[in-house]
C-alpha cells in the first residue's frame, strides 16, 4: 500500500480513524511490508506483499470459501499462468468452458458507461478477485481499490502484481470480509462496483449497509448479478461443482435485491447485460451450453433459433426485452445491471 491509503482507512473493529503506520519494507513505489495499529483498540493489520490485511475474525462461510478456492486451484493449476491472468476476462473460457456464454468485458464496460463517473473518481471494486477489472478501471483513469477475501494468486489479490508490473499502473489491494465492517471511513468513495460478487457475502444486508456508509453522499453503486425468478426454488446457483468446493453461491431474486437496496436507502435503475445478446447469438448458431438447460432456456433457445437471424425482428426483440427487462428479471431471473445511488435524506428544517 501507499501512505495515501491511510487517509481513507478506519479500524474495522472499533471504527476509529486514529491509526499508526509502521513501514518495514518499501520498494520505492509502495510499502511491501509493514503494519497498521489502531490507537483505540490496539488491533494490528499487517501489510504483506503490498496488500493490507484487515481481516481479524473469520466467519465459517468465508473460511469455507477460502478452502474452496484452494481445492479448485489445485485442480485447475495446469492452465493457470501469468499470461492467462493478463488475458482475462476472455481467458476464463479456457478453463471454464461455460464462460464462453458470457461477455464479462462487455458487461463490465457497460457498467462503467452507465455508472458515468468522471475520470479520477475513487472506486471500490468489492470482491475484485483476480483484479482484472480493477486494472481496467485504473487504465481508464479512475482511482480504483481492489477488495477481496482471498489473496490466493489466480483467484484473489496476489494476482494484482502481474497487472501492476505489466501495465505500470498502481492500485491498492485490501484484504477484507465484505460481510463485516469495511476498513474505510464513511463518505469515502465516488463509486462501488460489485461484479458478480455480492451474492458471495455471508451477510448481504450488512454488505449493502456498509457500501452505503462508505459511499459519498452522491456516490453510486454498480452491481452485476444473476438473479432467480419468482418460480425458482433454488437457494444456490445450480453448479454442483462449486458446492463441492464450498464456495458460497447464494442466489436472490430481483425482488429480494430490490427490497434490500430500498431498505438500505438506495434508489436504482435496472438494465440488461450485453451478455444476453451474446447468448442469443450463440443459440442462433445452434450452440448449446455444457450444463443441462432448464425448460425456460430451451424454449428461449428454440425461439431465438427461429427469429434471431432476421435483423428487423432482432432489433424489435432487443427493444422489447430492454424495455421490459425488470418484469422479465422478476419473472424468470436474469442477469441484471443495477445502478444505484444513495437516496437523499430529508433535511430537518429547524423553525
Ligand atoms: Zn480499533
């Protein structure tokens, strides 16, 4: 980390902003090793390899997730190289063939466009994982901070060094559990990004409340998430392997997201992800995902094969889906882009 980060930090245990930084090793660009101590409660947070470690208690679900990452990495390690990291997000499909069905780059670019923050804005990438998107934000001129529960290279924050060394643009990395208090002062960020990460939280309501707290009064929250429809009974994503890996894959309906955001004081708008059109393109080419498709997807796939090649009908379908996306997400559970901002609290006028 760099010393400037200290201005944004507060103790995740007692919320005090009175912190002492001790540098043990500085490579000329950033502090590689050191320690931050809270004056109030005495909590110590280590800085290891440039990453600030603010985790001081472990939730069993978060612990399971970390174990799950390790098991998954052992299986995938042959394909995982520094080049693979630099090729993200497209290179995900080399290891996870079903990722061919999403266009994460297009979805993320759409999120960045829709959140419309000005260059230099400070963005927290919550659940940043391998940090490819944090790196993208940094390339685009934002000041981005990556936060994740894992440091594991190829899954978590240790991957960031590859991007920083290759592109020469520095960004901060903070190890933290998003289900507890975040180690940042209130009203710090212009934007918070949660790209397919918020459903991993072991306490999603707490996570949303913390996002609201660390956002500036006019700050914006950008979410990309899958959702389940009103008729779906499942409690997790239907990926058996991930469950074996013990990675938290909670799934919420659009209505649940709506309720949680409103309750926390957010106003928001919902959009479709560009990935949806990629799925339709692949369906129209007769491709099928490796996973077994539920009936509703089979019907969509059939309809798309009939009509998607006609450009007039394609335009019409796109228009109808975009216009009625909230309803479709509510009924069938679709991946959504949510752009939220803090509701302005009414100021009490003293008479
Ligand atoms: Zn403290």
